[in-house]
C-alpha cells in the first residue's frame, strides 16, 4: 500500500492563500484610491462653488472682506478638513516618516557639532 502524498495539497493551499492575500491587497488599494478620488472631487466642488458664491455676493453689493461672505467657505472648509483627515489619516503631517526624518536631521546636526 502506498502512503498518501499530502505535499501537493499543501502547495495548492499556499497558492490559494497567496491568491487571497493578493486579492485582498488589491481590494484595499482600490478602496483607498476610490477614497482619494472622492476627496479630490470634494475639493474641486468646494473651490468652484465657493468662488461662485463669493462672486455672486460681491456682484450683488456685498462687501468682500466680511465674515458673511466667507462663512460658507469657512464651515464647508471644516468639513473638507475632516474629509481630508479621514482619507489620508491624522498622521499625514506628523507620521512615522516625519519623525524618522526629524530624528535623522537632529542627529546630523549633533554629529556636525561634535566634529
């Protein structure tokens, strides 16, 4: 009687796991791109609509430099900021890359000081 050869089954299982991991990574990347595109559309509509609103206010006799003129842009800008943070994450300004660059910068300055 011949023993069972289970190695081909392991290889097939590994390839299924790799395929699933690749598909999952692709799905996450596609969702991320979709969110980024959505943010840029939001930004474009923010700019176009607010230029239109401010222009209409000024043409119809409103003053340019008043809070009422820019109130829509201001409050919508707050929402746009939260959309930005939701898409790119709160670490976009002071993330790990930024920390590593600053540490390297300060270490280089210290090394120059001691030379």
